[in-house]
């Protein structure tokens, strides 16, 4: 329950909060200024490098110029001068050498221990010692894992024969240390690219640095492996050939690069070097000659001219942007106060309507903005052969006013057309004739489409608008250029096309906005008013009495709406659907009950009240499921207002006593009708239902019934919020009297025709006299004659 209240509060905030209105106003102004920005300054011809100056240009004021190009070149040069940083792991040779000696020493100890254990095991004949090969295999795996390289079986056997001599480990360490200490890099080719500048060699542990220029002396990884035999030759000259190969193989496998490129540190130093470069700034004094007539423009002069133009342009754009925003704000606020704020049709969904108008303004301004560059190109280049004014005449600005007229009303569309025309004029350099053109064609387009109930009205309006555009464009062309260079066929073609396109655009945009924002246009209402709609067919089959009642209510409110200036189509459609909630429990409503059986006789008054009230909620849910539109949903919710369910209220008082029953407990939850159409449905619903109870519904009785019921509803305050005046109520009562009198008028009795034996009819024409009594259709009459159909319609 709290969540529902919270959601309802949020919905009400967005629907009626003044903060949202200010947000829409300011948001539209900002968006419009952004759309307008490219056209605030007319681009003038600018010089290029190597052009000849046409006139002298002096600096109008003191200003500074930053040469970004020169500054960027200096940054690149500074970054290029930074030496590449390489990290030197000086302790790598020590670690590798120590590991080799330690592993050999451990293996020698293990080997000696194995010999001793083997001797002890031989004295004890009961214990069978391990074979030498098995033990060697175990020792080999641990040896390889400890030293970090793979060792062949032959080399391993030789090491065993040498009992992992410390001399071998020492030779491996000495050769390995000498090569690694010289410096080993992964890729020497990349290193040699820095030969011209040198590199910075940084010790990983001590962080000390030195610049190295002799890069060729450092070894690449492959070169270091080749150098093993050369470096080790003096040390290994007196040793066995196989043992020399083992030592060389071990050193080659153990060699690792100890000099690696530090890319991150190098990039950081380049960035710092570039950041330390100071901007290249030229000081231009007031009156300084920037360019002389006839002088060939140099790179520095061109830079000065561009900066001067940019600074002047920025100042002007800022001033013009502020001015344009202020003009639009004033225009929007005054238009809202004078024409929109107090409009009753607009007030019901205030913020939503404002949002729709803002969106439509943005859409048509984007149309104008797309056409503006094309117009400027044609204005600067006459080779196209098309007049720029002709392009402007084809812009479908009128589609905005047409859409607003369809969704809201004609009285809102006219101020919208004025605002749209004014905003478009600012895009086209404040041309007065453009304002007049778009104001007139938008206003007339809205006028022609205001009673749109068919799709073809869009095309008809587009054709009419095209003809009007042709007349207006002709007058404007005469106003601008007279009879000189006036291409009448071209102007007419583009202007007429603008009208057609406006109709087509409206045809596409209107349904999209109708769906997106939950509006219901007359075209949609016309579709919903079709009695063959599935929900109405279901109402006719499952609740025929309610269906008949709804059709009559629809006809009553349609006629009354036409009399008081409301929307007849909307009123009729709402009348058709106002009681669809009775489909859920049709037999609990008297118009659908058969054989005089009333299900409420067995229910408590409070339960009967809940069933009656529930049909409103169920009707709303069914309307949402069938997507009938918000306006119909609102009417279903409001058509009973907060009326008292008098019958069950009185029944409850009789059962429990007057003091035990509260009248508010037997009222509909509301809300009260908010529109004229909803008020009409309430009145017609009450009057039509009550008229069925009249025993002899003469015109005078119907008139008295209508008058009493309308007075009762009015006195109860049910129509206080729907803007129905006393004059409207008088017209409504007259209309209801006329329709109900037509429905309940007296009919003459058609007596059965008497036939003679020869089949001729006796002269008992019903036109001669009015029947004084109703016909008797009792069972006795039905039994007369074997040719009569028996029990017709009773089963």
C-alpha cells in the first residue's frame, strides 16, 4: 500500500509539479540554443597560406596568440630526445652462479651418502639395496628441477662419474658470470636502433643510472650463447672433450637476459619532458599591422589572422547565444501565460502536454536545421541553378502545428505555430518573410486538420497547404526580388511539395507521439466507436442489457456534446465503454437479470455495494488490457464520481439502523468527473437507467425525471470539476428529453388481422384507430391454430 502511495505521489509530481515545467522550459531553451549555434555567425572568406592580402588588417586590441603547432613540434622534439630506459639486473649472475654451486654441492653430498648407504646395505643380506640406475633416475629428476634446466642421460652419467665435482660447478659459474656481467638483451636489433643517442642503463636494485653509448658490446641472447665457447676456451683447454661440451651446454641453457627495456618508465619520462615545454606565445599589441595589402600571407601571419577571427567570433557567439536564449525564454513564458496556462483542455495533463509541445518544437527545428546548410551552400554557389528560398519553402514546419492540433486542440496549435515560426526565423538569420510564411501556413494547416476523423484528411490538408504555400511563396518572392530572377515554376514546385510533405510527416509522427505519450485522437476514437470491436461484441453477448444501455448512453452524450461544444465523438465512445466492467459479473446488475431473480436478495448490502463499486475498477483494468486510451480509462473511473448507492444504503439502514450505517461507506470511490465528456456520461448513465423505471414514460414524466436527476447530481457536487455551466445543463436536459421521448414514445397496438374463410383480410387497418390496451400474448392465444409457432423466444 505504501509503495502504491509512493508511486502515485511520484506520478502526481511529474504530472503537475511546477519544477518540471521550469525544467522543460530551460531544457528546451538550451537545446534550441545548441541547434541555433552553427548559424549564429555568418562565416566570412578566410585567407589561405600563400594568398595575397586584399587589404591592410590591424589588430583592434591587445591579445595573445598561442602557436599550438609550434608548441606541438617542440613537444615531439623533447620527447624524441629522451633516452630509452633499460633495466639492468646486476645480481642475476650472482644468483645463477650461487644456485649452480649449491645444486652441485648437494648432489655430491647425496652421491656420497648413497655410496655409504649402499655399503651398509651390502653387510645386511636380508635388506636388498636399490640398484644404481634406479637411484640415479630419482636423483636426475630432482637435479633438473633444482638447477632449472633439462640434462641428457649421457651428460648426467658423466657428472656421476665426476661425482658432481666442484671444479665443474666453478667453471660453469665463472663462464656464466662473465657473459651475463657483460650484458645480455633479448633483442639486440631493437637495442641497436638507439646507437645514435645511447641508452640509460638503470640498476634495478640500487636505482643508479648511467648512459651507455657502446651498444654493440652488449650481447644478444643468441650471441651470448655463441660466446660461451669463446669465453670458456682458456678455462677449458686442458679438460676432456665430453666434459667441455657438458659445461658449454649447461652455460648456454642457464644464460638469461639481464638487460630489459622499461617501456613504462621511458613513456613517463617522455610525457614529463613534453609537459615541461612552455607554450609558444606571440604578443599582439593594439594597432599592430597584421597584414598589408598585396603581401603574400605567411604561416605566422595566417596564425595571427585566425586567432583574431576566433577570439572575435567567440565573443560575438557568446553575446548572441545569450540574447537568443533570452528572446526564446520571453517568447515561451509570455505565450504560456497568455494562451496556454488557463486553457482547460491543456490543464488536465499540464506537464505532459508541455513536454509534447517541446518535443514537437525540437523535431521541426531539427528539420529547419537540416535544410539551413543546404540553403547556405546554394546561396554561396550559384552553379546549382536552384534558389535558396525555394529550399526553405519546402520545409514541413506546418507538421508541428498539425500534430499539436490533433493531440490537443486548435486553440493550442495557434500559439505553437507562432513560437515555431519565430524559432525557425532565428535559424534563417531573422528573416521577417520567413516568419510570416511559416506562421500563416502552420495556422491554416492546423485549421484544416482540426476535425480530422479519417486518414485521407491528412492528404487533403497537405494538398490545401501546398496550394496555400504556392500563393505565399509567390508573394514573398515578389517582396524579396520583384520580377528579377523570379523562377515561378521552381518556387511553386518546392512550396507545393512542402505542403504534401507536411501532411505525410504528420501522418507518421502523430501516431508515434499518440502511442508514446498516451493520447487519443479522433481517428483512434472513430476506430474504438465501431460496435464490432471485440470488447463491445463480448458486452453484447455476455451482458446484453448493459450493452443496450451503453449504446443509448453513447447516443445521448453524443447529441448533448454537440449542443454544448464538447467532443461528440469522444463522448459517444466513452458512453459505449463506460460499463464494460459489468462483463465480469453481469447477473449482479438488474438490466441483465432474467426471470425477475435478483442475486442481491441473498447478499448483505455491504457486499452488494462492493460488487457494484468493483465494476468501475474492473472496467479500468479491461480498458487497459484492450488499450482503449487514457481518456476513456479516466471516464470509466469517473463516470460514477462519488455518488451514493442509495438503494443498498437504505436497505442497510433498515437492517442495522440509521446510526449504524455511514453514507460515505456506500459511495463510489471517485474521482468526480474532470471533463465535460465524463460529466455527460455520468448524467446520461443516471438518467437512462432511471427512465427504465417509469411505468408510463410520457414526455412530461421524462422531463420531470431528467430535471430532478440532473438537479440531484448538481446539488451533490458531482459535476463541480468538469466545467459544465448551468447553461450547459439546460441544453443537456433538453437533449436528453428529446432522445428519451423518442425512445419511450407510445406505439399503436397492432391487432391481429382477421381472415375470412376464403383468405381475404377484414378491414381492421391499424391506421384507423389507436389501440386502447396492450395485446394479450397469453398461453391461451398461443394454442389457437396449429400453424402458429409455439413458445417463440422463450427457450
